[in-house]
C-alpha cells in the first residue's frame, strides 16, 4: 500500500473528507499534500493533522488556507513531511 493510499484509508476510517492527495520528494524526504475542502476547523482540519502525526507519524505539518468565508469551515492544503 502506498503512502497516499494509507492516508486515504486513515481519512476514510475516521470519517474525514479529503480531496486530492499528492506525493513529492524534497531533499530526500517524502512530502504529502492533502486537500480538505470546506471542512470544519476542529472536526476535519485539526483532527486530520492529529491523525497524520499520531497514526502515520508525520514529522511536521503545515497548512495553507485557500478559501474561507468567516465561518468555522474553510478549505486548505495540508502539507505533511515524513
């Protein structure tokens, strides 16, 4: 099972809706970008970051907000370093 497939499985098993998953290499380290569209800040974004760090052992995570409307929901690209 690839890293992208593992991420999709973790999201599915934990009822977190994710969009596209991209894998890249940066200086020999795996970097995964995951899109979460219009997810709740706590139940989707923070929870998925927690899962990535504690289940798949991401060493670092960042996020870039791409859409927001002032509510508790927004769209972001989450970037995980392994």
